[in-house]
C-alpha cells in the first residue's frame, strides 16, 4: 500500500497494490467519511439537436460522502457508494449517487474525522510488504508467480517444446528460445513489482543454467535458488510455499511470519493449553476480553458471517494492539485456517466460556 498525507494532513492519499491492501481499505473506510477518486460516469448531453435520452460515459474526478462500503472478496475489489459532494465536471450533478470501484493500482483520497493510532499502524505495516517472484522450472515447463505479502498471483506457464523422445532436435536452440520466453514473462512480473526478489526452484540443474542466463539477459543480480524441490509449472509455484528451504529464504517477510503463526496455532491445539480460539464466535468472545494477540481469518468466513461483523472483529483486535491477517482460502495456509473454523486466534491468556 502506498500512502501519504494530503490536504494539510487532513486527508490520506492511498494506492492499494494487491488484494490484501483492498481488504485493508475495507477496514479503514467507514460510513461518514469522504472519498475522492477518478471514475467514469454517464452524463446527459444537452443541446438543441441532442436526443433527451442520449448520454455518454466520461472520466470524472468526484468526491462522495460515504454511505455504504462493500468488499468483494471474489473479485478482490472495493465498492464505495455515496452522494457526490464535489466533481470536476459541471455535467455531473451534486447530490446524486455514485459508486467508486477500487481495485489494485486504483488511487483514492480519504477524509475522515480522526485517524486513530491503530489505523496509521495498519497502513505502515502494509507499506513495508515485500514481494517475491517464484519461477518453478524444469526441461518441460516453467511456472511464474508473484508472492506479495500473503497474496500469490500466478502469471502463467511457459512450455519448452523440448521432447524427451529420441528423434533429432536442436536442443541448444530450443533451450535458448525457452529461456527467452520465460524471461519475457518474468519481465512482465518485474514491471508489476519492481525490486522484488527472484527465487528459482525445480528438479535437476536447469534452474542453475537459467540463473546464469538471467545475468546475460540484463537482470542486475542472480536469483536465489532452492535445491531439493522437484516440481515445476503451476504446481511447483504453489507448493513451493510449503517448502522449508523457501520459508528460510523468506524468514524476514510477512509470509514467513504468518506461517509461524499457523504453526503455533496447530501446536497450541495439539497441547490443549487453552490459548487458542477457533471459530468466529469464539474469536469474538476473546476479542471482547482483549485476549487476542494474533487473529487469522480465512476469506471463506465471508460465506458464513456478514461483512460488517468481520470488519468489526478485525478492527477491535487491532485497537487493542493485536494483529490481524486475512488469508486466501485457496492457498495452503488459508486452507489450514479454514479447517480450524475460518477464524483462529492466538491468545495472550486462556479465556473461559467458549461455545
């Protein structure tokens, strides 16, 4: 998340970079706030020769008084609805309703009455999230993905075209073409996340050959290489997240921290030490008593609990110096939290009266 003060520190300029940032904005933007952004809106054309029902869609900058906020987990976007209080186009009437759609890379400016410490702390944490590009490669295919915080985006698979059959092939020519294609895809990912570290994995020695090729392709530094991992393609990208050597490489990242929280939750469950709350209702009970140190929520919880309750729980934990993480239930870590009730809290002390 990119953010800075605006309007003499009365407002915040915000630019979410991924789905986790969109969720963070959902927790920050509230009814009664004001949000300004570029958007599109249909305006009626006026004039002697214009049809009264004729309109056209124009780009316009509007400020709305927020009356509703909705987080679309499936699409990874935020919808902010309210009445227009300001606009840079005289054809857009003030007082009319408009919805602003916020996606990764959108830019908004937020005005609100106060900016509590937990809110600014939440933004500061999102501003420090690092990205890792994963390339899982073998002689047949290479999968490329981008891990940003807890969000994994898969960019696609490049196939080598090299056959394992015995008939004649120019393997050297095919290998170079294969590497060039992977690098082309890799450049696309680097443009989306400049400064991201690159990690290579896969069976055999091909990943090391590709690492040497990266230097000749103009990449400033060699990638980190994970040995002892035998998968490539999309499965390789996704399953590498559970590899111990990969986790060690990312020991200073949000992903590694959350992995350690999930591990602690499983240990606490096995020990039965009473310092774990599982399920949304139990987590609410623990949060009310200020007992939650870390709260893990799977996005699947939105299917069984209303959005406002999830936001209220998360903000209540942050307000009492706890931490909150939303996980994608399609990932390994998210699936583990899903299996423990969709919401799991590591407690500062045992809490009685759980359901």
